[in-house]
């Protein structure tokens, strides 16, 4: 039964990996892979020496860390709060409302964001003016310093409900007798969360944290591309350009396939190293680990 799955992974995941070798060649689309000359690490050196390198790394790390610090614990808090809700009808409504954004495409979400933050008749500017928080409407998406906050906030809104499903399932597996015993010992609901719920789901939290650290250089692609597509003046690009969007620009728009592959391969190697380091630290601490 496992052979078809192995064959699928080998054919579609491992065999195509030979393509990363063009990072070490001066790949020419017309002469083909075999006739393209080897250039060693030249494309890696060009990437590291490029004037955009440090700006791209700053944006990638900043956006990824913000997503990890804010986006990672948000589903855990939502799951803990939903677990304390005793009104099942209200609980299902909240779950449904928070799940729905996950199924909305980034194309639609980016349109909603542009409408919400519009200078003319945008609800955000309207509400903030009504409560005298601002005097004049702000063109939020044209202020580079606001881009990281907007991107991370939209991402949290979109995924918080769906991300809480795993933690809700883990909480549902906790033995109810533990809560009964804690209540008999005088622990209130707040203490039960810290003494029973969080320790019980900590292996799941650690596993997802390890995976999150491994994806620290995956700052995003689709969301950033779509959130910046209508900003023709490019004023936010110094804060929006990350490794994945840079690879797309170099590989697809500029046809620099070898250079783009080198940049993408660099990101993949660092991500794998971070994954091994995070997993090793978790294992040394005696917590859950991937292997």
C-alpha cells in the first residue's frame, strides 16, 4: 500500500530536484542543460554581493519573525479561549467565523484590504476619523513602514481559525478527570489552563514551533505579490521584497534562471539547517521532536 505513495514522492518530489544544478551552471534556455557551462558558485557570490541582498534578508527575517511571534501563538490563544466557552452555539459561531477566511483566496483578500484601507470611503479611515484618532485619511498601503504590520495582521486574521483546529483537537484529547481532580484541589479555570491544558498540548505546540523555525525564511509570496500588485509606484517595495518575490522577479521576469535558482537554493539550505537546529534543541531539552 505504501509503494504508490513512495513512487509519487520519488517521481514528483525527488527526481525534479536535479534541476537545482542549474544554480551551478550558466543555464541557457536554447542550448539546454547539458550544453550550459559550469560556473561553480558564481551565482551565489553574485547574489551575496548584490546591492539588494541585505535589504531582502532584512525584509525576509523581519516579516518571518513577526509572523512567528504573532501568528504562531494566536491560534493557541484562540483554541484556549474557545475551550473555555460553555455556550456551544456561540462556540460554533465563533469557530465558523474564524475558519471562513482561510478558504478565501489571497486575490479576494488583497481586494478586501485595498477596499478597507482606501483613502476615499475606506472603513478604517472613516472609523479612525470618527473617533478623532486621525485628522485626515491615511493612504496606509503607500506608507512603507506600515506594510509589515498590515501584512502580518491580515495573515493572522486569515489563518487564526484554521490554525486553531489542531490545538482544539489536542485539547479535546485531554482526560477530563484531570480537570475534575484539579477543581477538587481548588484550582480555578485560569490555573487549570496553565497546569493542565497548556502542558498537555505542549508536544503539539513544540512540533509546530520547530516547523515554524524551519520556515523562518518563508516570509510569503502570494500574499506579498498580491498586496503590492496595485502599488505601481513601488514605494513599499524596499519593505516588501523578500527572497521568494526576488527569485520570482529574477527567474520569471528577467529570465536569469541560474541566478534565481541559486537564491532559492540558498534559502532552502538555510531553512533545512534551521529545522535541524530547532529539532536538536527541542530533543536536548527533552521535549517533543520531529525525529
